[in-house]
């Protein structure tokens, strides 16, 4: 197996540097974790960009929940995405559901069109979808989509473990809709790693696990290093 990816949530340049020192491969750049991560300011993005050399995925999300915010929200998301793209952002994180709990294709297509040529992650909106398999098939041909961030369940990895393993098998079998990489996060603990690695999962996402003092505290390089070592060992 290739070296697994470790993605760490960064709220600031200091977080970013600490995560890189600890062995992170990539950062998810966000603000406001009280709302589970929103689009950072342009100033925050540029500070992070200038502080580290590892890839960044920038959140495009305006409010808690998985709606795009209607026409006004889509327009704002497109404007923010375009501004971040102009500042050098090349990878993004987004995901919108409609009222029926399926992918909001209008929002997804508009926002991704505002950042052409960029790779992106469909985030944990997948875990709130009415039908995970149907959503994947809805998005199967969407340009740039290369990753799903998921816990396998709205309630976290422990509850979603079997779903994650089943989806990993479908990815390995190259089933339609299962081409994007699984990036596991959301209630993820070190105890999950060995089983997920055996299932073929090779990408992991941590937020609070990198912060021993909680979201009010900074990323701790030692905590990130513990994860790096566990992933490389398993």
C-alpha cells in the first residue's frame, strides 16, 4: 500500500505550520468550527498559503447545514471561490443537498464552474444524504471531484464503519460512482485505523484529534505526529 494521506483541519497559519511539522500531507482550511467549518477569509487563506508547502483544500460553505442558500448563496459562494482561485487556491471542499436530501446539482455545478480545473472534495453532506449510492451516481461525472469526506454515518465512524468498508470494496471494484477516494473523518479515532487500513482505505481527516485542548486551542505537532506514525505503521 502507498503511504496514506493525513489531512488536518487548519484555522490559521499557526495551525498550518504545526500540522506540517507533525507530518500532515494536506490541510483543510476553514473558519468557524462552531458551524462545522465555513469558508475562510481571503486573508486567512493567503496567510496559510504563505506559511506551508503542503497542499491546501479550502472550504466553500457559508452557513451550518448543507444547503447552498438559494440564488443569493450560490452567487456568494461563486464569488468567494473565484477570489480564492485568483489568490492561488487550486483545491476545494464543498457539498450541497437539496430539500429531498440528494445532491443540489445546480449549486454544485455553479460553484465548481467558478473554480474551473480545480480538484475538490464532497464533504460530509454525503453522510446526511437520503441515499448515499444515488448521490454518488448523481455526481459521477462532475469535473474535479476526486474525494468524498465521510464517516459512513451522521453519527461518526464507529456507527459508519461497515458502510466505509463496503464502500472501499466498491471503490476497489471500480463501480460507477465509486471512483473518488474515501477520506475518512468525523468521530475518527486511532482505534479505527487498523481496520480501515485493512479495508483498503488510505486517506484520513482529523480536526479536534489534532488539538488536545479542543477547538479553542491550536494544532499540536505531537498529536499530528502520533497520527502520522499510526497511519504509517498500519
